[in-house]
């Protein structure tokens, strides 16, 4: 997990730094990052869970996602479409978290 955490943190901060550089250059380029949570995709069938069985994204989501279900790839695509659309022309340096409330739940649990 250390390597995953380090690279995820690097991507988040790199996107913010590039967003600031592009904004200062006034070149019209906006930079944002997208951070999906548990999304129902075929990758879950390739990840070993307990007893070397594939991880069930539905069961995983029920355990940790406040909305109680895994997200769909189309929901991530919708977020990306928003960032690419003219509706988000003043959005740069942002992190779009599409995780059904997982991050919010983690922060709330840490605070209590």
C-alpha cells in the first residue's frame, strides 16, 4: 500500500501544481484529477480476496461505501464529461472524488 499511497499522493499534488502553472501562463488549460472509489469493473475479478477468491465489488462496497453500492463506470465518465464541458470553465486544480461517500466517511470516522 505504501507505493500506491505515494503515487496517488503524487498524482494529486502534481495535478494541482500543473493547474497553477497553466493558470499563471494564462494558456486556457485547466487541470483536474479524478479519484474513483469502488467502481464495478472487470478488474475486481482479477484481484484475489479472502481464500484467493475474486473480490466481489458489491460486497466490498456494502462494507465501506456510505451509498452501499459500487459506482458504475458511466458515473465516473459523467464526472469527466463535466470537467471537459463548458460548465466547468472555472474549475482547475480540483479533485473530483467519485466514491459514494467513502472518503467523507473515512474523514468522519477519523474525527470521532
